[in-house]
C-alpha cells in the first residue's frame, strides 16, 4: 500500500479520557504523515479542550451503532478491543479490496505482549467472515509495536523554555521551590503524599480530577489548580516540572518522553491484575528501588515513603530510559511497516 491512505479508528470512551487521548494522538500523527483519518467515537466531548485545533486530515464521526452508508477505509483500527458495529464489519468484508484490520491493544510491559504482538485472528464466522484481524501491541521492547512518538518530539522537548512557559501562565515557582504536577485517580494516600511534598519547598500544579479539590496550601507546599489542558500544553506541563504524577496510559507515555522523574498511578482493576502490570514495568525499566517504593506506596501496594527519592538521580534514570525507548521506531512507523505502507 502506498500513502496517503484512509484510516478508520474506532474508540469507546470507558470512564476516563485516556482511550480518547491515545486515539487522538494516533489520528493526529497519521494526518501529519499525509494520511487521512476518520475517528469514530461514542463520546467526543473531551476533544473540546483536549484538541481545540484539529488538522484538516482528521474527520470526526459519531460511533455507528447501526449501519452507516460509508465505505470503510484502507485500514481499520479498533482501539482496545472496542468491536466496531457488525454492520460496519460487514461492509469491510464486502469491500473489493478488504481493509487491513488491526486491534490496537492496551499498553503493558508484561511478557505476554511480546508473545502476542502481531498475531493473526482469521474470521471464519459472522459479519467479518473472510477477514483477518491482527493484534498490535504497543510496548517497551524491540519485540513490540513501540510507543506513540511524533517526529521531532524529543528535539522540541529539549529546546523548550520551561521558565518562560510557566511565567506566561502565572505558574512560576518561587525561588527554591521545586515544581510538581499531579494527575491521578482518587487516592486515599493523598494526605501522606502532601506531607512528603511539603518536606521541601514545593509548588504543586494539580490537574483537573478527583484530587484537585483536595489539595491545599500548607507550610512548605503551595498549590495551584490548573484548568483542562490541550494535549500539547499537557506535554509542556510535563516538560516544565521537576516531578510528574501521572495516570492511565496516555499521560504515562508522555511522562516517559518528558525525561523527568515521574510516578505512575496505574488504573486499578477489581481482580488486582494491575499489580503485576505495575511490577512488570518497574522491572522492565530497571526502576531504582527507592522509586519503586514510592510507586508501590502511591498505588496502595505498600507504605508510602515519608520522603521522596532524590530528584537528580530520578532525572538521570528517566533520561537514560527515554534514550533507550527512543532507539526503537515509534508506533506509527512500526504500524506502517507491519501493514506494508510505503510513506
């Protein structure tokens, strides 16, 4: 296949913004490389603040519960197993040249990802009979599909003027203050975290979410409540801070590209499966033990340390890990290669 191509991306918003954030970054990256993308989503309301500027190459469509008189594109991406409507799948099967069908899976550092990446699932029954769906796993090793990273991202991050950006928004730290961002799910460990942050002069920039209304100033800790930020500005926030607390998948990946120390609040699952997922990443990234203790404490898997680990050592590790990840091709480049798309 030769670019440009039409990509259909299907996304269901479960209970947070991460799925939509990943799908929008994917669509935007494809459009920047000359492709066209149709993003089918059941709740696009968050794009009002997440993506106020929309490239011409992206078309936003409502989720098709029934049939729609639209010819499927060259490539169909179902994000996180969201299952396109049967009528649309039937149209895929009826197309003279069937589209390539990709299930873009959730990000994990667990070993099964390397075993499952790229596997084919032929469809023998149902509306998609005759089609083949492939599983494409993002990940952290050369045996996975890599991570979303638009061309030039790391150069842009390195050239970024953090003090000027913070000052322009009225978020500048006072002399001697470290700057910390907070983006997390509900977490009963917040009071202990605030105590640890207050041990040294800290400016805490709290993103919208369940914890934003629970933070307040105290000796050693100054807090600011941030508005919702567009994706590019959220990236800049991560670049501007000395330490970032992030959650889910999209901000988790962007924190790694920021090259700053960070703490991941993994999405909690009722069966506890997130515990193994958290441990697998810490092992894959060779996270130092003092940082592992902080990660476990913030995720309820141990006591939260009374003091934060050394930020300079955390920054050194973060930049080494970022360089290791950047040595691998990004997700869209790998996806194009997997599909045989020539740019």
